[in-house]
C-alpha cells in the first residue's frame, strides 16, 4: 500500500514515497540508525498503513546499503535490495542525475513492479563471512599479480643494479601476499568445517572432476550453499555461461551467445578446471574431442564443458553422493 524509494550514498540517504503513480520526495537523512529512525518518522506522517504493508526499495551499493538493509530487516519492515542495472534499464530515458531524482526513479520502480518484487532476506552469517574472505583473497591475488608484472616492461629502462634491487623487493612483497592468501584459505577451510552443511556440500562439489576448492567455495558462496531456490541453469546464467538466442524476425538470425552481464570472476575461476576435466574425465574428453573434430570453436566447446561441470555439481549435491 505504501512504496518508498531510497537512494543510498556513503553518508546520506535520499527518500521518496508514493501510494499512487506519482512519487513525492521526502528529504535527505544521514545514513545511520538515527537517520533511519527520522526517515520512518517522516514517512509515517504520509500514510495510515501499518509498516508491515510498506515496501522500501534501494540499490545494492555494497557496504553503503548494508546498514539500512540490516536495520529494516531487524525492524521487520519489508524491503528490497535491488540490482542497480535492473533499475537503470527499467527507468527509460533520463536526462541529468541527482540523488533526489534517483530516489524517485527507485520509488517508481518499486511501485511499478510491486506485484513481482520479493522482500530481501539476510544471508546466513557463515555465507556472509565466506564472501568477505573470498573478496579479501581476490584483493590479495590482484595485488600479487600487479607486483609480479610491474617490472616486466621496465627491464631495459633501468640499470641492472637498480633493477636487481627492485626485483628483490618485489619478491619479498609477493611472498608476503602469498602468505596472506594462504592464511585466508586456511580461514575458509576452518569456516567450512565449522558448518556441517557447508562442509558436506564442499566435499561433494570437489568430488566432481574439474572442480577444485576455490571453485567449490565460490559456488557455495553465491548459491547460498546450493539453496533449492537456485537451479544449475540460474547459476549458469548468473556467471555468463548459459547461451541465449540472438535473433529478430528474418533479418537477424545470429547464433545463440552468452551475455557479458554476468559474474565474470566466477566464470574465469571455473575456466581453470576445464583442462583438468578434459584430461582426467573420459566422458568430458570424448565430448571435447568429438566437438573439436566437428569443427566447433574452442570457446564454444569450453563454454559447454563449464555448463556440464555446473550441472554435475548441482546434481551431485542434490543426490548427496
């Protein structure tokens, strides 16, 4: 009955509301608990409906949107943390940009899609911790790689003595990053063992040839430990390995292709296991050899192998063997 759009930034939130087609701007509030209470107080003046009949929408802006999400869920106020891309693509042509305007756009989105929107629920604490650890590991990996390649193109520009000294310093930094990565991976292992359901699914996922610990961890993190609500097709679509048709009428008849609007990081991690699956799994090796002999592009065959690995992992977890 009462729909609210919130544009979240680091320090403030801008709020618009509506009980009909036209959103109205309420104001700007601090992005903290006091600001959330003032927002609720201001909104209550414009409606007689109970807070359980409200729906507050806002974009997922990472750590900036988490305080309001946690606060609203703890106060049992229905809310939706939506993908910024979904809101952007549904808002039509826009001219200009401001926090006030964005809050109205979000409010409009919540009102228009009110019959299809489902309230956001908090992730399990262990899944949240796993995502944080994986994010930290990825940061360490990027820094390690940056240091590793930083001197490659400078060898001919620096005197041998200085280059040797800089190279030695880089090796020390790389070693420290590797120690950090090893430490994070031990923490993830410990986290997995602390939750029996996660430990069981981790072992089942890694029993599939081509799936190593890193791939299994990411799949657990981004499927809510293989929640029944998430199918193998949904996950394949999320990471960009599910093909979609590309055709329109008679003038455009392209081949099916994957979308780049996906989690490319997990897609790249799964790519690391393809060669292992082709080498050690007879069925995958036979499939790969047959398709290459038919003249299929390597990229297409590799993508199909990723799909097969995803289907096998989900099937293995669902069977429990």
